[in-house]
C-alpha cells in the first residue's frame, strides 16, 4: 500500500510525473465514489514484516529495560531510550517502517521520562506534593523536548501528538500536585483535561488546515493529534455529566445523545472520525439506559446495538453528502476544510 507521502516523494524524485500521480488519485477517488481525503489515510503497516519487527523490538526493549532496572531505577529507562534511538536510525530513517517507527518513538520518549522518574526515586523518594508537582511538570517538559528532538531527526507523524500529550500532562500534573487536598484536585481534574483536549484539537486543526487535500506528512501529524485530542474532550465532558457513575436518568441520557450529535457535526465538518469513536462507549451506555427506562430490560443491549450500529453504518455510507450539507452551513470556514468532492 502506498501513502500520499510515498506518491509525493515519487513525484519529487522524478520516478512519477505529477500528472500521473494526480490521475492515480482521481482514479482511486472515482472508484470509491469519494474524495481521497474522506478515507483518513495514515500509515500503520507497510507490510506484515512491520508486525514481525515490532514484536522483536518489543521483546528486545522490554529485556533491556528489565536488565537495566536491576542496576538502578534510572538505568532501565536510559537503556530503552538509547536503544530506541539507535534502532530508529535503521528501521525509521533507512527502512521507513511504519509500526516499528511508532513503537520506537514511544519507547524513546517513555525511556527518557522513565530515566528521570528513576533518578527522582533513587535520590529522594519521599517528597512533598508540591515538590512532586514541580518534578512531574519538569519531567513532562523534558519528555516533550525529547519528542521534539526525535521529530527533528526522524519526523515520525505521531511524534507531535506524543510531545503535545507530554506538555498537557506536565501542566495538568503540576496543577493537580499544587492543590492542597483531594477534593480540590477532583474538582479541577476534568476541566483541566478538557482544556488540554481543546488545545490539542486546535493544534490538530492548524496542521489540517495547512494541507486540506491531505497529501503530505502534515495530514498524518493532524490525524494523530485528533486521535490524542478526542478522548481528552469526550471523557471529561461525559464524566462531568456523571455517566458511568451509577444509573443515569433519561434527562442525562438525552443530553449525552445530543452531545454525540454535536460531535458528529464537528466530525463531518473537519472530516475526522476520532471524536465519534472516543465517545461511542458513553452514547451506547446512555441509549441502553433509555431503553431500560422504557421497559426494554431484556433486549435493551440488542436494541442499543441495532440503533447505534445502523446509525454509524448510515453515516459511513452517506458521509460525503452529509459532509457537503454540513460544510455548506459553516460559511466562509469551508475554504479551510477538506474538499467535499473529488479533485480531477
């Protein structure tokens, strides 16, 4: 399978003419009766060898981490980070293998953070909460810096999302540790996470709007940012509504369903499905609660699956005409959004 980045690289190298690449894109879009942007392409596998290599890398890195941890708490993380970097020089920079590159990026950033955590535990494990908050924030910032360095060298699309999540975690962790008691932390945890999710969504849109045709690596970066932002938006909202904290009433269930419709509107407008997937568990629970309150106790789960499954399949089948309608409602913003028709 060839990605848009591969096609662009072939055009830049002269292996494929720009006209031939455009003709191929138009042919694929016509065959699928949808613009290529609607497919939300991203590279996870370049072949089964990706899975084979990823399993081998996971075994190797886990062994390095375990062996290093027997020396000091920090040595395990340091060993994983160093090994992940040098392995990326071959599997990412030379071989351009998708899944191993993602695994090595996560191992490098996690290894850097694990090294710092190990140092803190070794030097002074009993620190007050305020000091722990400062340290947690500093570790998050260093992890984000490590992601930036990795991006500059290897440019793996998921790297920007990993660095952004590290920054959000640093800020949220520092604020929560700085609060005096558990009640105060519980009160601000979800709003902080929601704020972080909104910032990530805005960052994702910035990357998306710089490549509305989704033909470059910037679109892949935006995909991972949307994937990171979606649960940080959906989870806090539904948690603050009390979903999954016991039986919910019909009023709360209706609010959940209306929020899901709003998420669907946003998903159609920006042509990204992450929000719909991240909030799916909540809408399933809410609809199940509505069916039970209506008396469908035994078949509540079946009716829920029937309604939501049918709705999602309908949305998928008519995604393009529904997008055309939604994009028409946003006015001038439509020029900053992905196209709703195949480009010949």
